[in-house]
């Protein structure tokens, strides 16, 4: 058994370890906070020895294990030395002693206590919370709740350290996600200014954050809705899965992660809406005047479907209308199925079972076809997105015009033609504009004379007109000149003669007006 020796050590020989800050708030070791202890030490000396170990790096020095307040108060009191127990200890052993001593202090702040327990678990992954509870003489619930305090956001920790919240408040806040903590705290600051009683905070969290898993539309065991979070049944943010963290919560199906709950609800709703649209057209889509989430709205728009609105199209009680099954896609009941009754003036559904079945089959087939169209649209959208980011969209891309791009060039020319001219071009150039694959092949095999004919016809069809000084007018003028057999000079001379006569008449008229004026 190791024999410890206690002796007096000069204060200048002692260095405070870096881990001491885990257990002390800065305000606890200010001169003002230590003044009373310093006065006692000046009069009576240090009544209980501190503990140190030989400094692992500095020869002739010691590193403080515990007793920081006594050490700093002795310095403040002007003492030269202090009684100290010297222990040969490794880094881990020294820290273990430091933890045990500090965590058993009556005045240790719960946040410092929380950090200490966390460090123990991080340094020794084999130790359990139950073993930690036994070591420090605490309950496992106590240890679990203290460790959870480490999850307080920075603003909440500051509130706790500055006594704006009690331990009960801190435990309730620490059980929430960072986002939920911020929203609850912001609500408190804006609406109430203080956390109130722990019961009032609990009621606020109940209203703002918690959700009842018992009434959730999705399966609590479904891991696919949120891979990272997993199934609700195993989630530690479910009150029933972590009873030591939520000992006062009687309902074991409470979810304390509003963001995760909403995400699962939305993902389930999207998945269920798709299933019904694609395979169960007999199930109506219901709203209560609320707008569905964007993804669900998009599904309805893609399939050209309309939802039924409560009171306008259906009622939840029987008033003589037809009974149908529906899925709520908006409002507080979104994701849940229900039996509702169509309004009396609604278009009646086929009463014959055979007709109903046939109608469902036809709708399913239609939606299969529409699904294929949507798949192609989605692939095409991804292609366009990739092209927009492609290096070819930047100046300096050194690849020459590809054959497929040249085909696109001729398609653009063809596409500019008017409807009437398009029919002429089809016949003369053998182009089938109705079949994309055939048109591509035909454009790729066009003879030079066909290309010239196509360009020349579209040029005059779309770019003729009365704008000779425009860009297109100038180019058309140059083309006409290049033909060599168009008498542009003659046209210009004839027009100059006409211009001269016109100007002479105008000048004569001006002269007459001046004479009349005089």
C-alpha cells in the first residue's frame, strides 16, 4: 500500500493542472470570491492539505491535483507555502483522483459535474453509467440526467451558470434537440422573459415540441423513414425508451424531437400519397382547406389530380352522400386514412361492382403510363442540369462542334419555320417532325442542297420584312449580293430616281406654303 507524505511546499513550486478548469467556474476563483477564505488562511492557516504530484515535465515543480481554491487563496493571503500531500500518480490516476474529489464537493455546479462524468466515460469506454453511479454513491437516473446537461446549447448553459434557470429547467431543456432548445428559449425571451416554474416550462415544451407517437400516422418501427435516427421504438428521445432521462413523464410514447417527428410524418405522407395515386385510385385525397406540403402538391400536379376539400366536397358524417375511403394529405390529420361521405351533389360513382373494378383498372393503367412519362421527364431534367454545369457551357471549351450538335443546329432552323412552311419542308426535304428518332436520322442524312433549301426558306419566312438596317437585314442583303444574279444596283438606282422625284415634290410644296404664309 502506498504511503502518502504531507509536507509544506512553496507556492511558487506549484502549477495548476489544465484539467482543473473542468470543475471551477471562473467567477469561483476571482480575488473577490476568495477574499473570505484568504482572510481565514491568513489568521488560521490552511486547515486541510491540498494534493499534488511531481510535475511530469518541470523538474523541482509540482502539479496540483485538487485544492485549487485553497492554493489560490493562500497566494492571495500572501503565504509563502502550503501543506500538501505528495502522490506519485500518472496522468490518468491524477485525473481520476481530481474527478472523485471535485465531483463529491457540495458546491460543484451541475454543469461542471456533468462535464466530469462525461470525461470519465470518454476516457474509459468500458465503464457503464450504473458503475459510475455506484462509484459516486448516486442513482443511475441522477448520473444520466447530469451527463445529459452536456447537451445544453451555449445560450442555455450561460443562463444556467448565471442563475436564470434552475436545475429542473436545465434538465428539461437538455433533453431537447439543439434546434428545439433555441426555439423554446426564443419563445421564453420574447413572450415571458423568464423560464417560470419547472411545471410551466414543461407545459411549454409539451405545446411546442413533444409529439404523441401513439397517434403518429407512420409505423414507429419503420427505420427507412429516417435512416440516421432509426426506429422510434429504440430512440432515446422517446420517453419510454429512456425512463432514467424522463422519470417524471408518465406517457411512454412521447417524442422529444419535433424536427425528426415532422420529417418522418412528411416522408410517410409522400410515400403513402404515391402508393395511392399509383395503385389505389379508389382512395380519395382529402384536405381541410390547408395546403399540402410541396412534394404532395407536386404529385397531384404531375398526375393532374385534385383533392377533395372538407365541407365543400365531403363531410365526416353521413348526410346522405356516398361513403368513400380517403387519405388526409394536409392539416393536423395528414397521413391518416378515414371514411368520409361525399356531398349529395357530388358526381356519383358507379354502383355496379364490376364497373367500379373496371374503372379502377383503367385509372391504374392511366397512372402507370403517366408514371413512365414522369420518369422520362425526371431523367431529362437531370440531363439538362448536368449540361448546364458541363465544361462545354464555358468559354474556352476546345471541343469542336459535334455531329449531334450540328443536327441540333438544323433542328433550330426547322423549328423556326411557320406551321404552313413546315409542311412544305417536310415534303421537299423528307422530314418527319412527329417522330423524334426518325427526325434525328433524317436531319443527320440531309444533303447539302436540302440544308441550303431549308435555310433559305426559313430565312425569308422568319427574317424578311422592313428592317434593312437591322442585323438580319444586313446579312440578307449580303446573301443576295453573293448570288451575283440579283440586280441590287439596278434596284438602288431605280429607288434613287423615285427618291429624287419625291423630294422635289416635297420641296415645291414647302415653297408654296412659305409663299402663302407671306
